């Protein structure tokens, strides 16, 4: 079982002191203890600055490595401000006068650190000693995981996990997809599909890359899956609905569900094909139906008051009529409803754009949206925590490593195509590891605490994923900027996938919850078990495992210490960690100005120089440390069990603290090398 959520804290004592200002008549002397000190006479207000360690290995950071304690004393009342955000300014200076931040990886040398708190300061000195990191290999820095290791965890196999319940489209193999063009009965004369339009639909779904302006659905998923998913199918004859445009407009989404059911029934009756041919995974459901419709109505983007049927969406029939799983005669359930004109883009040659189709197929396969549906008070989405550059966020580029883990696109072995998942396992405390292009090679690195609570060996845990982005493969076309964004007036961002290579870091919280009933009393708990239905063990009943987090804040849930499941949690399913250490994506309607900006990524300045990257398009930083990235962790305030004071932003949502610091030490157009240091592994 995962440990319960965080210990809640009251910050009242800290807040009561936060408003204190320096008495102009008080002494300006400061006090520091540990490796240095200065005080002629004890003043009434002063800072005490101590270190747990005054010697750390190169590649470590001052805060996570030296583990300082900074206390402020005001007329005999002492408050520990070490973990109180925004109250301490650390300035670190080496012997040559170069300055660093408290969360920056440090080279070998001797340093001074000044801590400034409420107009008082103190200094300490410390050293960073040289090390020789070992080059990581299996069992020395990481453990590899393969397809069989995640078998059974696939999102497609579990109704309560991922999007829309049962009947997900299979994520690997050669499943068949049913694509049906649709018109309404009062449009049949003069508005039917032309041969050219039908050819466009065929190319968008099943064509070769060069038959479209970018990729087809089939070519994209074949490339993104490293050849593990090869979608089959063809475009059926046009289905004429029994609804008129006006009837569909009035009924809304329910009408599209009824049309899907009728169109599928009509297809199998006319062709004589068996629905079982479209149930590749034998779960009793037709794997996925795609309906392409034509209409003269304005869609909801053009007219906010338009009927909700006039848009592109994935939904299920079972919300509107009775359908059931049957392996001998499967019903359709999950379907995609898309306007024909949405796949036509004049700036592409040929003018066929499958971005939206590809995104929606992610929902067919069980992925959630990674953007937020919540709106700010001024309109527009209120946040973009996933960082925009992802197929399930802004419909661009590749799927990220977390999504591919959910699909179990892991390679069979070291020599096979697929995701080559390496997990930092604590078998080495000081090592370097080189990753190839994630899109080209499948190299993916997973990191979480290895001291207290290692990874649970499923996608359904909390962890970081590290992947080396390159503007190649399915990223290449969008790396020039996605025209829907880059052509907008007053839009200042790149508006596509990134122009240059760089390290993407994502924070995933995909933990599962279960309702546990014992002696008639029910409570919610986090769980590592994937249960599709309730199970009673020794008198205790465990409910089906449920997915909790979401990238829409109002939908995201967490489990409280008293065993309640509550909505509106600050946790998100997947969040981009920006290299600069400032979270400009959360609760900010202007997040889209970071869409495709290189400052989001980690990389080396030396490589940026080699690539002649413009100043505006440089990396945001090269180091990930707990202290530097504390702005990205929105967990409720916690208390230090030893001091009783809050330690905001220093923990994962599950209460663990990452014991690793890593930084970019080498980079090419196709590889990146990272240096890892275990902050728990060296003594004072």
C-alpha cells in the first residue's frame, strides 16, 4: 500500500512572525554557527545559519546536499525559516567570485553561502569535492523493464482507469478501425461526399505520410509506437442518417451516439462482415468507430451557443442507450465524432491534417486530455500544466513516455523496437547515464525516491519521467510552429513542438485509490493493486481501483488523512517541470505564451552555443534539484516531524521527497548525458 497523503500543518505560528520588520534601533550584527560565525555581542534580532554537511560531492546542490538550517531570532523568539517559501535568499559564491543558486549543481571548489532573512544575514563556508561518477549500466545505476513486466497494466484493459470506461481501442497489434462517413437525411441531395472527399478521409486515416500534410492516423501510430501498433481498416460507404440536421441540432450529443449505433449496424448488415473482426482484443466491444460528418451548422468554436453536437469529440454510446459486451456479437460503444472540414488545412500540401484525429484516437485508446477544461475569470483555460507540447495536450508532436507506458509500448528486450524503460534504482549513488532521442530510440528514464518508497513497477504511481526530445520523426513537422497558433495575432510563443533538442521532465501522479470497508466502516486509501471489481479478503472489502488525478483541477481528486476522497485537489495527472524552476503553467491563463519555448527544456549552454541558438531560444537551466523545483509541487502544506514547522514544496504528493539531483553534463543532436547524485548517500 502507498503511504497516506501528507501531514497537514497549521502555519499560524509562522505567519504571526512573518510580518515582523527590523527595529531601526536594533543592532545590525548577525550570528551564524557551524563552519563560520560572527558576533561581537548577541543582538536582539539575528540569524543562526548551520549545515548538516559542510562537504558534498560535485554535482550536488547546496540546499539538497549541505541541508542547511536557517533560524531567525527576534527578542528571544526563534523561528526556523528553512522551509518557509520566499523568506530566505541564499547567495553562493565560489573562490573566483562566481555566484550560484541554492539549487544549482556545483563543481568542485570552496564556497561561501550567505543567507538573508528579514534584513538580517549570516554566512557559512563549505566545500565541494571531486568525484569520478561511474558510467551507468544494468544493475549499476538503473534497472531495465520490458513489455512483459508491464503486461496486464495496460490502460485499455481496465475500465476504471483512463478515459470513458469500457471498450478501449487496443494499443498494439493489428486492430481494425471502422470509419464511416455520415450525412443527414435532408442533405443527401447535393451534399453527399465526392470521390475526392472520400479519398481525403481514406488518406487521413490510413494513408502514407506523404499522402497527407504531416502523418495519417495509421502512419503516426505506427511511428509513435515503434511499429508495435499497425492500425488496419478502410473507409466505409457513406451512411445517411435518419436524423435531419435540425433534429440532430436539437438533440445534441445523444443524437451522435444513436447515429453511431445505427451506422455500425447498417455497415455489418450491408457488407456481411462480422463485428467480431473489429474486436481485436476480444473484450466483447467493437474496438472503435470513427464517424466523419458534414454539416452547414456553425461549430461550437465558431459559435459558443451552437449545439454541443457540432464539434469533434470522443464519447460512448452506453451513456445514452443500452449496449453490452458480447464476444460473439460485440456492440459499438466508444466512438469519435468529427467534422469533415476539420481535417482540411489549406497550408498543408496535400491539404490534409490528421492532428485532431490522432489526438482523439488517444482517447479511443484510453488517454485523458492533458489540458485543463477549467476557465479563468477572464475566459480561456486557466492552466496548462502539461506544458502544451504533447499530442494529448495541444495536439502536436509525439505521445510522452507516461502515455506510452500506459499503452505498454515497452520493447520486448534490448534489441527490440519500443520504449526502452530504465528506472533509477539506487544501485549506484553517483553515475552518468546517456539517453538517445525518445522519439527515435524509445529511451526513457523513470526517477522517484529510492530510499524510502521505490517505484511500484506499474504506470500507476508517482514519479518523474525524463525523455530527450528531438525535432525528428513525428515531432519534425510541428517543430516549425503549428500555424493555428503561430499565425495568431498577439501570440508570442513558438506554437509547436520545440525547434531544438532538449530534455523534457514530467511529474506524473497516477496513483490509484480504493474504498476499503471493514466492520461496516468505509474509508478511502491509496493502493498499488489494480482491481477491476470489489474483492473481499479476510473480512475486508476492497473496492475497484479508481483513477484519481486529472489535468482539470475541478475534476482531480485526492484522499485525505481521514480517509475521504475529495475533488478539487492540487494534484495533476501529468505536469511539465520547466527547467527555470518557476511554474508559469499552473493557474495562469497566459501559459500558452510558453507553448514550444526552449526555456521549458533542460540542456547545456555549450550545446546551445554549438547550435547557435538565439538568446531567446536558450534552455531554462541544466539542473533538477528538489529545492530548485519546489514551485512545481502543489501538495498541501506539510510539517517537519522533528521541528513541527512547514516544509512547503519539498515533497511529492505522496509525502516522499526525491533523493536525487541530476544535471545535464553533455549533449549532442541525438543524445544527452545526465549526472545523478544521491543526496541520501554521503555523510556529513
